[in-house]
């Protein structure tokens, strides 16, 4: 099952935006794991603080790509992916800056990488509860286009075949990007781009795998102010509308809209119960814009 070479050509892409401390922690968790033919690249997404100087001071050897503005998760990662393709890397690992790899994460991923995999992911565990999985992936409903049958991991030593994997820590062949295209930048700044990409892979018959015994720890929604913050709820609601409108067929449209409207009502009750009126207001603003606003142009090209 393993990758044939013991130290495959991998470039690790870490996206930074005003989060030098998180990024330094992420880099430090990788330094002892990488081989001489592997590389860490930080893509700075137009930080307005002293992130660049902090990172250069901490890691004088690190390669930093500086974007003039914030291109969002997809735009920033696409810059890194293009770098990987142009420099002939076989694999690219996309990492959120608010993640920390366990000491043997890479060894386990490389050792268990299925030969037919397009993407694999380590298990995504909570930063503050490191024995509990916060994201597992699952199947994609052929009718509702949403994640279903989310995995409940009983044996973390088993490699699990998936149709959706959250993009906190993808290890992906660069050849996949050449064949399928890049992340869709119309989902700026983040959310639902990973489900969109996994759906594109599913339609082409590619295989995705979760390897829960390889662990990475995630500070959930740190870049959006925390779980259920107004920004997080706004972008989740807006981009879900964009995603479904982009991908659903005419016959699916009424079913999906009713389903998502019901979900929105349930979220409203949750936010009201949590005494979170600002997040509730932001959520419905995002829902309206996502479903009834102008649909952005899909941007997935390599150039």
C-alpha cells in the first residue's frame, strides 16, 4: 500500500495571514519529520502585521511566497500548488496554519499511502482534546450533494476510503491538480471549497482515504474568530449557497433548497439558544447572498 519511495518529493504549503505564532508552531511540528528532498513553503496572504519578519527570524532557511493581498484560502493555496507543479514536486501537502502535526504523522502517511489514492488525510483531532476527532470526512449524497455517513472511527489503525475529506491537511498528488484543476477561488475566503473539490474528484472516479492513526491537531475556526462567530456563520451560509447553486442539477434544486432551508432554521434555533444574535444575523445575511445573490465566476485554472 505504501508510496514506493521512502522519501517522496513533497512540498508542504502552509498559509499564513497575520498568524505568525500559529504558523511557527505548525512549521516546528514538521521540521524533524521532513527529508532533504522535501520542503516547507509558507504562502503569506498579504499579512498586515510583522508575520514575515517573525518567520524569517525563526526560520532563516524557509521559503516564503508573499502575496500582496489576502487571496483567501483557495487563492493562497493555489499559489503554493502552482509552485509545487512548476518545481516538479510529486506531492503537495496543504496545511492550515492553525494545525500541529504529531511527531510521526508523515511517516505514517507515507507508509500507509494507498497506491490508488488521489488525496489522503491524517485524522484531524481537536487541539484542546487530542484524543477526539473533530473532522473525519464521509460520503457525498448523490441527491443532496452534502456530506453524509460521517465516519465514527472505531479502529484508528484502519485506512478508510472516503468521498469527502476536509482540507485541513490534504496530501495530494500534483498530477491531480493538472488533471482536475485547482481549488475554486470563487469560494473566497474559505469554506465549501474542499467539498466542491472532492465532488469534482468523485465525478472523475478518484479515490480519497483517511488515515486516522496519523494525527494532526486543529484549532477549530481560529482564522474566523472561533466556532459560531459571526464571520464563520456568514461565510458558511453564503458559500454553502454558492456550492449548491454551482453543482446541483435542475431536478435537485427544489429538494436541496428545502433541505438547506430546514438546516438554516435549525441553525437559527441553535444560535438563539446560545444567545448569539450577531451570529444569527450574519448567518441569514450569508444565506440570502449565497442563494439569491450573484453567483461568482468559477476560477480553477492553472494559469
